[in-house]
C-alpha cells in the first residue's frame, strides 16, 4: 500500500523524432523524490507537479513507455513545458 502522505516523483523523457511516447527514466518516493526534483531544477528541467499523475506514473517501471490512457494528460504536460521553454 502506498503512503499517500509521502512525496512521489517520476521523471519522463521524450524525443519526438525517435520515441513513440514518453518513457519513465526515474521514479522515487520521499527523499528520492526530493532528489529527482533537485536534479531537475539544477539542470533547468521544468518540474510539473500533479500528485494524481505522479501516482499513476509511479506504477510503471523505469524504461516503460507511458500507456495510451495517459497520452492526453501527459500531452498537456508537454505543452506546458514547451510554453516554458519558449518563454526562456
């Protein structure tokens, strides 16, 4: 059972020229989740916080492609990140 109070983070990677869909490249709970966010911020990678989505993605294994039922919500995240990138 997942402790709902414990922070969860999942990192995705997507290359539109070679990937069919985003893949899970890191995931963790608690301190590991904090470290994932810290590394992302240190490398100017946008962090999008959505607890429900994080919990769904956490159920995947590292290297897994996101399932089709998450395409729409992850596409919204990618659009959000693209807007941030354009503004920089």
